[in-house]
């Protein structure tokens, strides 16, 4: 039975990953390198290296440095639409990465090959329909990510509050909630709704270990309610902080810009310029709605501890029927 123990919290998610707390750090581009992943894993959660912004040999370097920095389980997130996906998969297998989170594509493509190598596979979805398809494809767990999340988003525009119960109804394998989660109280709410763990992205961007630029981190903790928005829906929906780049996108969309024109506006390395190099004017600044309640940069280990301690406190609060 799931519940508290001297080792943390035992349920299907902690058992599947071999971790102490069901707290997972998202594999974000330009933020989730080996320093962040190893820090989260060392703190008892599951750290993830975000391969989406890495060339294959850069990914190998991050995996090797992560193995040197932690003896705990960690994972790699691989967007399945990445052009060098076959090279990434080969490196993951060669380096014996224990857990892979896949996203942005069909889980049937690589799940069987990864599982043949003894790798635990998790896929990220934004709807109950695709959650069920993931289970049918043989994944070990599913991350259901609501519309509040930063970065690339689901076209269904389903919020986490609605998504998690819907996915729980159709899914028998472990379920991890994502989107709008940065506190222990939010984690508690997701567990009540049927999740068995949480994945957090925005909260871990605002840490010293995240590889994002300090300018971007400061923009995240300065963000207020309403400062993020989902745009570029003609291409692929993405939630970002409103800035001059966003205004240019809005003007183009209002004029009826074609997909090709929007692609030209987006150009190359727009996300790198914003999140990694700190161009807060012309860069793409991907972050979630929950950034409005994140008000300080603190070490990843402290984030894990804070979320866990607040979760425990919420779990033990007595409720009364009024």
C-alpha cells in the first residue's frame, strides 16, 4: 500500500524509479543539464537531463557528468521530433541511462527498443486519449501535463485540474501530474486527484543549478499573474513570457501570417537567445503560469525539501465537514 515510511513516501512512482520522493524535475531545454539533474536526484527526487537543446555528443557529456555527480537514479528527456533522435537513443543505450522520458511524438516509435535494453520509459501527454495510447504502446508511466505548463503545450488546452482525473479514469499504470505545480500543497492536490507523483519545471528553472541565464531566472521570479501566454498556435503552441518577440508574433498573427511567415519570424535559436543567453527582448522565454508565485532563486535541493515538507504538512492537516 502507498504511504509514508522512514525512507520518504512509497508508491508506484517511487518504486518504479527507485527514488525517495515522488518529485520529478522536468527535462527543460536550456535549463536541465547535469548540474540540475544530479542535484535533484541527490535530494531524493528524480532529476532529468533535457536532451532537446543538446547535440548528441553534448548529451553524452551531460550523462557522464551526471553519473559522476550522483549515485542516484536520473533520467533523460528526449523530444521524439528531434532531428538526431536515433543518435540520442544510441547514446542513451550506450551510457546505460536507467530512465527515459519521451515527448512530442509517437511513443510506439522507440518504447519497445528502449525497454529491450532494460530502460524504464515514461511519455508526456496532454490528453486522456493519448495517455491511453501510451499505455497501449507499453510505456511504464505517463506524465499528464496541463495547459498551465511552460514551453510547448497541448492543443486541447485542458488544465491540470481537469486533465488528471480524466487521465486517471482511463489509465492503469502510474500517473505523474505536470503543469502549474510548484508547491507541496499543489502536489497534495494532484495526489488527491489521482496522480502518484508530480513533475515540476518552472520551479526548478529558478535554481542556481539550472543552466538558464541569470537574466532569464530573474525574469521568471519577477513575473506576475498574466505575464505568460500561449502563442504560436499555428505552429506548435508554446507558453512564454510576454515580451517584444511575443508582440511581434501577435502582430503577425493578427495580420493573418502564414505558417511559413511565422516560422521565418521564429527563426533559429530564438529559445537559446532568450533562455540561455538572456535576451529578454527578442528571445523566446518559455515558462509556466506558476512563475507568478515563484519569488526567489534557491538551490534545487532546498526546492525538493520545501515541496516535500509542505506536502507532508498538508497531508496531515485534519479536515472537517462543515
